[in-house]
């Protein structure tokens, strides 16, 4: 039976299943061994995908869907766009892009075209920087903390881990900033935005 046929059959069964049974299905994170290639580790930890092919890996990380990876997309795939990478020196980021381009970019145009990636027979190297976080803050918190330590029965008073505290503190800060901005948006003239040279001396 092909994977496609199995998937269609599974979805048909699932569509007729009792909702209570469906809610009992739990996503679990599978431990990844040290010998596993970086892209397998990345797909398992960041995307919860354990089986994939090279075209789908490429397309998933072609963030602007233009058929190639540029330097930004290479760095984002390795998690260098994530706040957790703010202390990674530019020298290390340059090492990542230089290494990936040297391995895959055969026509030396500083982008990885899909055809080049598919022809590349090696695996993406591990740079010792983790699995490559590149989701928004909610998804990263959900994948890397909530799923490991909490579930749907967790009460607010149970959210005592440092990650929980930091996450909800950030929520509060974003909410406060949104309220402040909403207040400023209601003003016809925002005095703080007027350059000093145009203000009258009082």
C-alpha cells in the first residue's frame, strides 16, 4: 500500500472517529540520538516530522517560496533569526553561510537553488548551535516547553518554570506596548514625535 493510499484511508477513518477518541491522541517527542544527521534532528524537534524527502525539506525552508535559499534563509534554517541566537557572533554566522554555500552552491551565485540542493548528496552540517529554532515565540514555547512539561490539564498556578514566567512576562510586555500604541494612535498630535527645533520654548 502506498503512503498516499494509507494517508487517504487514515484520514477517512479519522473523519468518522469519535471526537473523544481523537482528543486522546497525544503527540510525543521522540528522543534523538547524537549520531542522527542535523536535518533529521531539526525536522523532528522543530517540525515533529520524522519522515521526509529532500524536495519537501527544501520547500519547507524556502520561506519566501521563490525556488532558492538566500543567505537569510540559510541562517534562519539554522535558527540564527531566533532571539535565542542573539549572542551568536557574526563570525559564526558567516561560517555557517560560507560552509553551506561551499558545499551546495555549485554555480557560485550565493544562493542555493532547489536543483543544487537536490543534487547535493551529503547532509547539512551540525554547527553546535542546536536544532535551528525558526518559529514565532508562541510555537517555540509550545514545541520546546509546553509539550514536554504541560498538557491540557495544566492550571495557571502550575506554570512555575522559568520558561513559563519569561513567556508570560513577554506577553504582558507586548500587551502593555499594544495598549500604549493604541493610546498614541488616538491622539491627533503626538508631542513626543515633534522634533525639539519645532517646539516653542515654554
